[in-house]
C-alpha cells in the first residue's frame, strides 16, 4: 500500500466501497440481521469481566469500582465510535486490520492483527476457565476436574461456530438476550430490595452498606486505580460489532444505532449493577471465586435463584467464547490473504466460515485446558492480564487508524461519513494517553500485572521476528494485487 497516498492525491474521492479493496472481505454471506448486530453490540458490552471479575474487584476496591467502570466505559465508547466511523466509511470483516492496511501499510495490519489475536486467544482461555468455575457451583459438577469442564465448554461452542455465520448470530442473539434479561431482573430486584430495606443474609441493604464500611474508597484511591487494568478487560468485546459489520446488509443503517446504544448500556448495566451490588452488601462479602450476582441471590435465600443466576453468568462466558472464535477467524483470514498469517487460516468451509482461523484460535483454548489442569486457581487471573495487553494494543491501533483517517480527510484525500467520532483528533490523543496510563498502572500494581508488562519486550520481539518470517510473502501478494 506504499503508493496508496500517491494514487489518492491524483484521483477524486471515490465511493467508500471502492477506495480500498481487501481480499479478506470476499466470500462471506451477509446473513447477520439488524437484531443480530444490536444484540452482538450488547453482548460485547456485557461479558465475563462483569459477571465474574466484578466480585474480586469489589472486594479489592470497594464501591469506587463503579467509578472505574464509568471511566473505562467512556473510553470504550470512544474506541467503538472511532471504529464505527471507519465501518461507515468502508465496512470490512477485517475491521481494524483492514483499516490499518489501508492507512498504515502491511506492517500496521500485521501488528494490529496479531495483537488482536493475543487478546482473543488468551480471552478464550479466560472464558473456558470462567465457564468451568461457574459449573462447579452445582454439586453434580463439583468432583469433575476444572480442565474437563473447560474442554467441554470449548468443544460445544467451537462446533456451533464452525457451521455458519447465521448459527453464530443466532447463538449470540440468544446468549445476549439471556444476559440482558438477567441484568434487568437483577436491577429491578436490587432496587426493590434497597427501597424496602429487605434483609439479605443478616444485613440490611442501603447507603449504610457503603458508609459503615469505609465509604466510597475504603482502602484509598489507589486500589480503584489499580483495578482499572482488569476493568478494561470487561469491555474487551465492544469492537466486535465492527467485525460483524462485514457480514451484514446495510451496515450504514444498522451500525450507528447499535454503537450509540452502547453508551447508555454501559451506564445502566455496568455502573448501575456495581452501585446496586455495593448498596446490597458490604464490599467485603464479595470474592473473586464467585460471581457477585450469585453471592447476592445466595445470601437472599431464594430457592433456586442463585442457581439460575449462575446459569446466566455461565451463558455470559460461553457468549464471550463464541464471540472470540468468530472475530479472530475473520481477522486471521484477512491477514492470511495478505500473507501475514498462516495460509490455512484463510480457508473457508461450505458454510462460508473461515474455519482455519477459528480452529487456530481454538487450539490456544486447548492449551488453556492444560493451564486449567496445571494451575486451576490462577489460570483466570494470568490470562486476564495477558488479554489486557492485547486489548490495549487493539484499542490503540483503532485510535491510530482513526487519527490517520482524520488526517487524510483533513487533507481532502478521503471523505468522512456523517457518523463521526466527536472532538477528533483530541479524542484519539486522550484515549491513547489513557491506554498508556493503564500500562503504567499495571506496572505499579506489582504481582501478575507487573509480570505482564515485563512480557512486553518479548511480545515486541515476537512481532518483529514474525514479520521477518512473513515479509517476503506479504510483499509478493501486495505486488500481485497492485
């Protein structure tokens, strides 16, 4: 793409669909409907990070966790809004990898793609670990090893994902519907419990749950800042609707509505849920080994309620796993056809699913099964931190692509759609500063967080080494396209 800028200087702006052609966009069915995209957007904003991760973070940071969710939610919205503008400019199943290829060249696409793969390959492990943890809630699964349950979860979702995008869309639609319905019910029940001062496990809910237990910052401001790295993980799937746009009809009509609704969902479901959890029980009642929603219903003593909520959070983990296999399959295909990923990851089956990439990601899930067998207690936290590095890298690449796009539009080389990221370029710059700050906080946290940051040189070295292995094939394929 080295001569792309020269071509656009001498040509009048063309329709969005003809400005850049990505080979990775060919061959897909357009079977995702408006209801699928809307629910995928919701599912991307409600994941394992809320249903499982909020328990441990509440125990560590107290009620101030709601502030962390609100702050991270704003930046997550900026990222998905920036991606939405690029999608309206040119829908692509390669999403930000395709945009990185257009605006930053093949090195940018290569980096964006493998950082995204790092995100989802490790998130896959986190999801199957969470699913196995949830399953242990029921006595019938207590004696089943965690790694066996993790393997079963991976096998079930993988099978459905390989059939067709329509099956993925339907599965994600119902997964997301279950999550939303459960959170709505929790919010209604929680508000009623607070309003009526109904006793929960010997405790009366209300503001006293906060004021009598150290206030908003029971351990100071620092713990709230340090949990931000984990909170970022909770928003890891917000970019998914951008990938799905490449397999839907009329994305210019569907995407703006789906993306705009993410902001109020974040406020209602994330911040609202955490505030209610803090009002219902003292923060010390929550723990990292049980969903906080299950904790509330368990202490409430409603027969079967805790089991139902546990089924919901299990659904959330499977939904995230479903999304990860879907999106990495599409991203890897875009990279494969450009030469920066193994050839087999670009192969599609009769259902028009890039099964090579899906299976490649699932292989890392199998490695996660081994991690669950070796370190069942630490598996979730280890992969969560590694996933955070991938998420930060992915979000940074989206904002950098958005900056390049804004700069080209300013110079009259491309035309921005009417649906835009507000306050550009300051929004992109502030978001990039925030992402760097999260890295600093991970280092300051010590323990697993610092160890994860120390992996950065190794990740960078792997990216550089990998580029030298693929650059000849990338150059040959690029020359062929030109």
